[in-house]
């Protein structure tokens, strides 16, 4: 068997405090939590105004490490880079991240204090639950964009340092249509977020396409991790830098647009509306949507990857295929997958085959 190429990526965070010792009873009250929210948001607004939204989100992450909400130091993360046997400039990668196995169960306590309501079945992204679920430790940042409809929260099971979740303030479903936003609005808001965060990776996971919280609309944002260059999906576009349908240069079929945000929106709106009108089974249609703004702000790229709700997983690794996976880095958390990686049983062709399994023709 071939030995895998392994890059050990170690992220150093502050040690996690003991929540029970850090937060006194008065800090667990809703009023106290709201006051600390307001104070932190004033500080983050100032940082955002003077240094940009990215700096404000990094400051939020630091606050959440100090509070003990972010308890995963990422020290156990290992990254396996798997080059193509035909051309070593092409690669896929696998991130072994054992803490991610806990994300479906959420973090924090399950039962509210006496006299406090559990809203929306204990949704982890509703502020009405967050203050008591996390015993006062979790604070968010009300984003000054998209009509003040979103709040940034840090991910307790991050893919990389400063991984945050941008959640709608209203409890609306992750899927588009019905009670939730239209697909065009979901994309427009993602592009606006990305435009404020040059050098960051922003993505949306649809139902059956990697989303772990289906009841509440949210996005994922993270700075490009240390040591990462262009992701495999981005490298594919460098070989095919034309807007429109992209096939044959990547295991997934997808649509790509690039340019300035408003120009892209004008181009993609009619295509999205036409796709929705003619997709074979609209009830099963879902997608991964990725937006990346260049670090110098010179261009923005949007990738629309159609998916089918019944094909959330692929044979080969245990995890679901979400937005980060469609970029070309598979995230796994099981001991079995880790053993297979160490044994060299998973390679470039394995990952390419997995992505083909979930690809949907356009």
C-alpha cells in the first residue's frame, strides 16, 4: 500500500476554562447575558469600522476561547494531502478532525432552567436558547449587513481557527422557499458576506448537502487556514476560467461566476430562476454554494454545486459531503477512516470517486 502524504496541522488555542467555575449564577440570567452581548457588540462594531469585519470576527473568536465556549483546541487535527498520480500539482486532501463527530448532538445543556422556555425544539442557533444552553458562555455579533438579519456565532466544532456560523435571527428553515428565503436571496446574502471578508471562505450547505441544523438558516465562514493555498475546486477554475457550466475538469458538475458582486448577481439570477423551474424533482433539489473574495478584493467567485437530498453521503468515508468537501477537502472524524488514511487505503482517486457519486448533472 502507498503511504499517504501527511501534513500535521496544529492549531494552538487558549486552554478551555471550566464553565462551571467561570460563570457565576448571576451571569446565567438572561438580563446579564443580554448586557454582555451589548457590550461586546459595541466593541466589535468599533473593530469592524476601523479594521474590517474579518478583524471583528477574529476578536469574537478570541472572546469565545476565553469564555470557554470554544473548547476544541484543534490540536488533534491532521491533514492528509493526496496528490494525483498523473499530475502532482493536482490534489485532494482529507482532514481528520475527531471533535467534529460531536457536532450533530450540539454543545451545552439540554434542559432550560425552571421557568425558562425551550423554543423551537431547542434549536442551537436561536438566541432564546443559546444563553441558557451554553450557560452564558456563548456570545454572538449582530452583523451590520443584509438588513441586520444575521448574527455571527462561533462554531464549537470548528474546521479551522475562527470558523464561525452566520445564522438568521429569525428561525426559518435552511432549505429555500416556503417559510424561508428564496434561493436568490440566500445567494445574494452569501455574496454580500463574502464581499466584506476578503480572503475568507464562505459557504452554504443545503438540506441533504452537509447541513446539520435543518431548522435554522445559516452559513459557514472561515479564514483560509494557515498553510492552505488554493483549494482543488479553485485550481480547477484556474484551468477553466470561464463563467457558466463547468464539467470534465472536476469530479463535480457546477456553475461558476466571477467578477464584482452586483454584476454576478445580475448574471446568476436568471440562471437560478430557470434552474429551479426546470430541475427534475424540485422537492429533492438542494445545493452547496460557495463564495470566495480574493484577499486583495480584486474579484469574487461564486460556485453553485447542485445536489440531491438523498445523496448526502458517498461510499468511501463515513462523513457527509458538504461545502468544504466540495472544495476538495474531505473532513472525517471516525477511527475507522483514520486507520484507513494511515494505511494508505484512501487516495486521490478515492476522493474523486466519492465526489462523482454525489454529483448532479446540470
